[in-house]
């Protein structure tokens, strides 16, 4: 994201990989709390439904604060203010994301592990699921996979940075395996690449957050229609 020569020694590189994985886990844990079922907990399920949402929100606030602090430290350049070009990039990216969804969604399997986990969260607390999907995910995932990832890895090779960011984003949504829904995985990789390109082009994390927000909002809207 900058033009300075940045040589990264192996130890620092390993540290950044470990740190990034830990940040991702921290972002995932709050929602994971809400994936337990009555079958898992038995008679404790009613108490769980009262306590789990509070625990989720508390941990989410803590994880968000940590991720934000790290992001503010790793982004060395000053964000470019929104201008006409920024909005043009956002509009083009949103159209591209919409096109990817139109082509890939009809070819996807009916469900997958990621969707199944979200369905469990919805059964336990629909309000938190909607809040997470529309607000939290676009913000935290963009800060992680664009704001932190692209300022830590392949800084001097924007093309590689954009591509690897997209692949990593796709992988965490659909870990590559023989039984994977490859169309779903491809859609997430392409979404990640588009969002990474927006961040690189606009130099403002709010731009790719906006595109991610629109993607998730339209997906929920389409599901309700």
C-alpha cells in the first residue's frame, strides 16, 4: 500500500501470520458462542439463550476494539477522503459483486458449513445474526482482510496482495476440501478480490466496507423476498 521498499524478515513474517490468525479467531469466537443447540445442552438450553447473547456482545466489543487498534497501527498511510472517484469505484464494485452473485448463486449447493452455522445462530438469536451480518461482518472482515492483511503482507506487490487477500477471504468462508461447494468458494474469493481492489484503489477502508455492507444487505433482502 506504499511505495517504500519493505523487506520483511522471516521471524516478523511468522509473527504477523500468527497474529493475523489470532485476530481472526477473536473475531469468530463471539458468534460461535451462539451455535450451540438444545441437543447439545439439554436442560441448560433455556439458561444458555439468556446468557449467550450477552456474552457474544461483550466479546464482540472486546474483539472489535483489539482489531481496530491493530489496524490503526498497521495502516501507515493517511486515508484518502471520499470523493467522486471513490463513489465511482464503489458503484462499479457493487455492480461487479452483484454480477458475481447472479452467476454463482443459482449454481451453489442448497447449504454448506458456513450457511449452516449462521442458521444455528439465527435460531438462537435472529437479531444478533442480522446485526452481525449487516453491520459487524462488513466492518471487521474488511479491517482484517484488507486493512490489516494488505498492510502486513505483500505490501510492495499490490496485485499479489489483492489476489491473496481474496483467496484468504474465500478460504475462511469455505475451507478448501474434497466435499466443498466450489462455486460458493469461488464466489467468496471473487468477492474478496473485488473488495481488496476497492481498498487498494480508494485508500479508504470505508469504501470497501460500504461495498461489503451493500452485498450483505442485498443478500438478506433477496432472502426475504
